[in-house]
């Protein structure tokens, strides 16, 4: 079958959630949250802060390789930082041309760059010269800013600049995360660039994955929110592609997820402040509510809580955590 990639999701899929999700499902690659490059040469610790896996062969504990994503708009500065990052031996270096966040776009980064294919080329060509051939060099793009008038020009610019492969989030910036994803555009892009193209957007189920591959013409799929909402999705996709019968048992999946939720909570409590930790847990539980009634009950139990100890006690009552999480 094709490759399955775990998408970068700013503020949600950090190294802790990457650890948990890649223990549940077998991914071919994960991509880190973006490292913002805005005028300075960043020290190695800046890359390790976003991608702690760099200290462990740039793989999660389950062995999934992690590419590090850079976001910026200055070709020279991005190239200089890419060279610095390359010395840390990442599993890949990825450029972000898809982030729709207004704060990012106001500074000329992310999806805003899709308004200027020539600048895309300048950025990619500069970074290509800085990245050793042995490190995969990739990019992620949306279909455009507000329409698809320049979609193919942008894709051609990225390919001409020297990327090894391309991920296409099949929506414009203006569409945000609203369905549908226009997978047919992935096929159109694949026709004009001589590079592997991966489809991304609106894959929530095994049926979505099958339709995405059919419509996009790509066997390679990157999954973001669907993987966060259903950590078992990738496992089920692989089973379906292998022709295995999938027994839908959400209760059994939840029982397998409970110790992983406990691990997530414990790691989050070690990583961030006591003030921030409950919010991180609520974000994931909110996503899990889409597929698990137990997650909905748990979310409602912790929704108004801000104290780590109080949250831990609720988790324990649901069989999810132990007292070490609050230490």
C-alpha cells in the first residue's frame, strides 16, 4: 500500500502526542509543528524544542521518523536555518506553505505565499542548495489563498525549486478546514509535477481514505485531525488495504486507549506548566469525542477543571491515570 503520514498540527500534535499516536498506528513519517524562521539564525536548541526526537535519531519511541517543518518567507534566512537544522540529522526538512493562521499570514508566511509562485521558487531553490542530498526535502501547500487560479503554477514552482516530494492540503486558505477537501486537485497537481504527491484533508474513516486515494490518484495520504480523533484509524486503514476484516468495536479500542491517555497526561504534566496541562488534555479529549462516548463523558468531567490534581482524580475514576501524573 501507499504511505501514511502523520500531519503537523500546530498547538496540538507535539512530540508527546506524536509519541502516543505512533504507538497506536504504524506511520511511515510524522512531521513536526513548524519552527518559525523570522530573520535570525536559530540555535540548535530551538529545533530540538519543537522536535525533541532530534536527540533520539529523529524517531519517535515507536520508531517513526520525524521530519522537521520550517515556516518563513525569506529565502536566505530559511536556507541558513535549513543548513543549521541539517547538521542535526533530521529525518527530513519540510517547508510550510499551507498554514492559514492570520498571525502567520500577516507576516507573509504559510499559505499567504501561494499568492506569489515566483517567491515560492526563490525560497525552495535557496533551501534546496542548503539541504544535503541525503536528507529528504519536502513541502506542504494548500490550493491557494482564496481560489485555485495559481494552484498549478505554485506546484510547478515548488517542483522547479527542487523539492523531493509534495503534500497537498486540498483546500484554499480561505476554506480553512471546512469540508469538502478537493482531492481532484491533487490529481491535477500530480499531472504537472514530476514528484511524488501526497493527498491531505478530510480523511476521517477508512472509507474516506479509499475515496481519497481513488479521487486524488495518490496512494500516499497524510492524516491530521482524523488521526487525532481516532488514534486507531491508521491501523484500521492498513487492515482494510490488506483485505482483513475489521471488527468495529469502539469499546475495545477505548480500553486500549486508556493507558495511552494516562501516558499522554503524565508526559504533558512533565512537559508544560501546571496551568497549561489541563488545557492540552481537553484539546485531545475534545477531538476524541467524535468517536468515543467515553471520551465525551471524560471531557465533560474535566471541562471546568484547572487544577492538575483535580483533573488527575477524574481521570483515575475513569481508569485513565494514576497519582504519578500530578507529581
